[in-house]
C-alpha cells in the first residue's frame, strides 16, 4: 500500500510537479505578506498562548524566588488594626512600613529584594523617606525599586559611566522608637527636619542609567516602544524620590511591555531615551548579583558579566512563565512578613518557616485587584503584574528565555507545509482526506509549536504556515476539481464507445476514475479471432463492401456481448477483438465477468453462424483466449494517437491462448489465474500444461465450457474421459490414453480436444519423444 502510494506520488509529481511547486510558492508568499502586514498578529498570539499553556504549564515551584504579595487580606488586616493604621496609614502605605519589611527580610536571610513599584512621589514628611533610606543603608540588603517612563518627564543629562554611582546619606537620620509591650512599633520619632540630599545633572543620570549596547552598534529600542510597534512619543525616565535615589542599590524600568492585545508575553531588557541607556528592573538587580558592569547584546545573545542567555535578534525574548503566579512561586502575604518583624522585635517566635527567604530573591508587588496592577498573560486574563518581574528574575537566575525561530526557518516551514498540502491533496484526491487535512494541519502545527516551546524554548510561527497550508489546500482542491472535471469529460468521451454508458457514468459517480497516466493492476484480458479469416476474406475480394458489412456485424455481436458483462473494448485488430475486464473501472469479479463475456460472445457467434449459413455467407467460427494477470494499464501512444490499453506478459499470454485453441480443437481457452479466480462459477476442462515461448515455467490451461451447473451430462462425461486420458498421457502411457480417447471419439466425434490429444498420443506411439515431461511448448 505504501509502495503504491509512493508510486502515485511520483507519477503525479511528474505530471503536476510544477503546479504543486507553484501553488506552494504562491501560498507561502501570500502568507508571508499577511504576516509582514500584521494581519496574522492576533491569530499568532492566540495560537502561541494556547501552545504555551498546554505544553509548558505545570512547572514546579521556583526554588530561588519568593513573592511577598500585597494582597487584599493584608490590606484589610492593616486597616483594621488601629496601631498599624496609625503607624503606616492606608494604602499606599508610608515608607516606614517598607523599612520594617526590609529589616525583616534582611534578618530572614533574603539575598536581594526587587520592589515591583515606583517611589517617585515625595511624602509630606520628608523624614519618612530619609528614614527609609537610612534603614536600607544600615541593613545592607540589596534593594531595587522600579522606575517608570513618561512623556512629561524631563530629559536627563548624559550619564558618565566612568564615574562611580553616587551614594548619598541624609544629614540626620531619625531614630525608630523601640516596640513597647502589647503595642506595635510607631512611626519614626520627631526629629529636626533633615536636609534631603539632591542629585542633579550628571549624578542623577548616572544613578538611573546603566550601560547597555549592541556590539555591532545597533540602537536599543526607545522608551515607550512595545513588542508590537515602536512609540511615536519621546519618553524619559521618572526618577524615584530624591531621598531614595542614592540609597537603593539600583533602579530599573517597570513599564508594562505589553503586546497590542494588552497581554504581557515579552521583555526587551534594555532601552534608550536617545541620550542614556536604561535596563529593566530584573536586569539591574542581576547585574549587581553577577558583578556585571554593563549589558551587551551580540547576535542572539544577551550577556551580563560571565553569564549569557539566548535572545531574539531584536534583543528581546518571550517569557517562559511555566504556569500562573500562585503555582510557580511561593506566595507570602505582606501582613505575615510584617507580623514576623513585630515578633522578632519582641523576641517572640516567628510564624513563617525559618528558610522561607533564606538565600532567596524576594519580589514585592501587589496582587489585590484594587491596586490596579492586574495584567493579562497567556495563562490568565487577570494576573498580578508582578508575575512578569518574578518570571524574568527566575529565568535570569537559572532558566532559558523563549526566542523566535529565524525568519528563514519560519518561511521554510511555511513552504514545506504548503508543498505537503498541495502534494498530498493533489495526489490522493480523496474526499475524506480533503475534509480532514486542514484540521489535521492546524492540530499538527499546534503540537509542533508546543513541543518546540517545551523542549527547545523556540517559538516557531504557527499562523503563517497554517494559512499557507490551508491556502495551498484550497488551491489543490480547486485544481482537483478542475482536473476532475476535465478528466471526467475526457473519460466520458474516451470510453462511451468502448464501455456500457451506464458503467461509464457509474465509474464517474463513484470517482473510480482510471489513472490515465498508468498503473499496475490485475485485470482479465479477452482476445478473440475468426478462424481462417484470410480464406474468409478471399471470397469477398470482388465485393469488399460486403466484407465490411459482414465484419461489422460480427464485431457488433461480439462487442455487445462483452459490453453487457462490463468489459471495456480495447481495440479491433482486423477481425480480432481485444477487451479488458477490471479496467478502467475496478471490478473484483473481473475474471468471472470475462468468462461470462467469453461464453456470451461464443453464443452470439453461434447464432450469427446460423444466420450467415441461411444467407450463404462463409462460417465465422471464432476462437477466444482469456487470461488474468497484473498488467500495466493506461494511455499509451504518441502525441498524434493514443488509447487506453494494457501491456504486460498477461496480455501476451491471453493472445497466445487464443491462438493455441487451434492446437487443441477448443473454442475458449483460459489461463491458470483466471481459473483460480472464477472456478466457483464456471465449468472447465483441463487441457494441458504448456510452456509459452520465451518462458521456462509451465502453466496449466483450461477450456471454458459453461457457467457453473449448466454443463450437460454428455459433455460432462466427455470431460471425465478426457481427464482420465490426460492423466495416462502425462505418465507417458500413450497406448492406454489412446484407447480411452478412441472410445470417446467414437461416441463424441465432434469434440475437438479429444481428437487432438488422440492424435498426439498416436504420434508419440510411433515416434516416442526423447525427453517427455508432460508439458507442451506453446509457440508463437
């Protein structure tokens, strides 16, 4: 079956290969044009999200990142506690609370803290900001805060990256009142108003900017650019409150970086405002943890110090979320951390396990809906925005980003899918496949995309090859329809004279259209000829028109009998008729049909002989050969003339069997395969074992006598005596065989095979053969 399919593909490719290539190329170019114009962006996003969730979700919880969540429960508990509410206020809390959180995280062994928020507004009491800054310096805990960009922000001076990052200290730091029994710590004590340090000009730019560059000199994306399109508005960074600029270890961008549909899928790591370069908050933190002094991009590589990650050639990458926030990261409530700080201050036992933050990077961010930090990700339409920062940090620590396959790979896959669709549908031309293939194509691409995301962290575009595949499929179906119509019309014209019209229409309706380019299939071939046609035609040399009329009458009678049995007239060769059964229309019972056709043709000729005798015409005794075998059938000929026919050894043997009737005195001789296929439906006489000229293998040939159950008793007795004599003949007991045949010949003198075998036995009695194997040589 596979071999036959492969041959069919080769044949169709030979005839329609250019069309298939053209369909695939046009479909690929059309899909690429849609991709380039952005028409497939939303479809690609949907397909990517589905594959990402289905194939990469369910990853185990991170062992390196812990999230401190500002959840609704923490907000409620703080607001309901009078002491806490008095000390820290309502949301957004005073920075004293974050000072306490920083102290607790330092005491709990946190490696670093990433605060997913901006602190760019001064508080009414500047001492609060200065107190927070002082705590950060005292704890020594690496603490990083966010920085937004805005079109209304003022441009910064050019940063001098050769100068050290400025670190300033307030002139006076307020002290914190120690906790009292049965009370929570209060706000910083009143103190003389300290002077808030101010960083201006190059110093402020140096504190906010970070060296980032392409090694080939390319420009970084501009602030405000999104993964889907560049920004047309110039934006600049908004600095944190002055008291914190020199106190935190670093500042990084926390812009949303969402796609056009509002979903966060990617990050770009570094940006520029045209003057300075800035990095995202996770990159700024990792630079310090890795001791990196700059971020470099080269080819498809992001490098921080000695570490490198694979990214896109644009410098960005997609986020490998691995699941929703609460499944990927350990979530600790803000109130629980604050409560542990209170317990620790009083020397009481802590509620959280001792290793909760030990050597972990802590990401602080809001999860409460009212904080307006709910974003869309592939895993959820309402996910806390801090999931992006946590995912990037976790990946930078020990993961791999998802990168897009090069455009050449996407185009190659697109062309392959389009070509496969065209070849498959234009080759098979099978309705169930035509219906199922577009669905199978999309499902297959979905699985391929998902597996590549999971195993290779590579995003191969799905929408573009899917569009090309569906487009190529539609074009292939249109071509098939056109070709089918042309083939149907051709077949109707080509076969209506050689087959029963009803069979032709049945063949077309059932889509059993012959492969006109040729195929190997088992058929039964019919050959017939008029005995002594040369002598027959001599009688009409003075009246050739009469010969033509007689011959036409004969051919019409024989052809009609064959057509009624479903045969396909192959050709007329003078008085000879060649007919095929089992082609072009597949017929499982082709051998039985051929035998019935042969008997019907003999009966038609017998009736014609009676009519001819009454009119004084010569006898038209006919001989018939039938053989079943695998032959190559199809259209053969030249550009000027061709016809549907069959070639092969099976056809040659059928012609030889027709001629061999003369040597055996039989009328219809059939080959061994025909007998094997039709023996349950016919009555035969085994005539002999013969060896065809040019062949060494002997085959058994039979005389077809009647359909099953229609053989008269006299003929059945004659056949039995013949088989008895044939057995003796094969044992070289020629005298005994002759005795049996002589008795039967006296009773049935008209039986040709009996007379011929008797003649041979007598000949061998007079002249015994030197080497007798019971096989007769069937010469040309």
